[in-house]
């Protein structure tokens, strides 16, 4: 272990240094509480052995500062005192000390304390490592819940969370929020012709193409099945329409074969609805984009249709 010694008495400090070194531990030695605090702040230590009464900063204040520090690792704190008076021991415990030794120092007693200290610090280390792994797992699960595994676009859960933020922005900022409801044309026919594994590949390719056209701050989600929802900030309805056409054209440019259709390639239809009316609800906005998509389907597919109202 790495041990910090804080002892103003020269003889006691030498006994501590010799015993710690003989037991195979590294040590940093200081003669007052302030120097010990600076040493603790600038390096990692497993154990602090501190005299209770020291100049500049006493051991109690040193212990309180150590316990108040925001370190992930645990530092075992042993007080060295000239008296085992119960009141003094209670003060030490309340400050955060783990154990204490009474002067004159007994090297064998110190060795016993350090064995206990090593067990405790190792246990805290294992618990900290487990906590770190648990936090990593929780972050991974959180990300997985917010990401569609096939397309790597946002999930419906992510959409619900983002819509709350978007609704607040609509009521506080100018400009348009545009919803692009996109659907792969004749996708059931594609699956029937090429198989579902090929269909999954197409979903991933189309999702990647749509995502590649996004500007910073735009959002993309897998809305369900072969349907995708894109949300973007635009300055006008005209810019919304241009953006929708870029999405449609980007998928067409992939030229993924779809021999069962007249176009002979995979295409998408896009319904567009802009939201800038504060009295409109999120549900009505997305419904308008969905209705515009159905209109695009009815009019022949592979095209962009705005909301009609």
C-alpha cells in the first residue's frame, strides 16, 4: 500500500517510517497537517497515519477534509494519540477515523492495523470496480433502449422524450419544425421477392442514407416497420420541401434493385408537415405528416407531399 504519515514528533515519525517500510509498504512522510493535506491532494494514498495534535492543521481537521474529498477510492485513516480517553476516541470516530493507536507506538500493533487497512481498502476497491461496471452497463442499456438496433436511428422511446423538448421550443422560438414521415415503397413486395434478411439490409441502407442528409441538430427515428420519421429545424415551408426532396432523392440514388416495381429500384414516399402554430399539438402535427405520406402513396409513390390543410 501507499501510506501517508503525518507526525510532528521526530522519533514517532521515524518509528512509523521504519515499521511501514519493513512491512513492504511505500510511504510519504510529513510533519504537520497542512503538508499532509497537500500530499493527499496531489497523490493517491491508501492509508493515512496521523497524529491527533499537530501544528498548522491538527489531525481531526485533516481527517474531516479527507472524508469530505470527492475521491472514488477509500482512504483508511488511523489516528495516533497520546491518550485512549473515550472522549478523544469518540471525536476521532466522528471526524471519520477508522482506527487509532496509542503512544508509545507498538510496531506489532501497527502491523495488525495495516493488515486490516489493506483488507478494507481492497474491498472498497472491488466494490468501486463493480460500481463502475454497473454504471457502464446501465449506460449501455440506456443507449440501447433509445436506439433501434437494426437501423441505428432513434427508437420510439427516444422520440417520445425528444418531442417534449421540441414542444417547449415551438412555444419559445421562431421558425419551423418540419416532420418528414418517410415510408419505403412496396416494401412488403420487396420482402416477398428477396426475403426478410435482404429486407433488413435495405432498412439499414435507407436509414443510413436518410441520416447522411441530416444537418446538425436534426433528429431521425425508426417510426415502425419500414417507416421513418425525421425532424428538422427549417426557416420556411419552402426549405422544408427542399429538404424532403433531398431525402427522397438520396434514397433513389442508392439504386437498390427492386425488380417487382415499375421503377425497378427501392424508393420512398415522404409526407411533410411544418409546425409553427403554438395552438397545434404534437399529435396533430405528426398526424398531418402521416396523412401527407398516405397522399403521396395514393398519388403514385416516390414523391414528396406536404400537408394539405
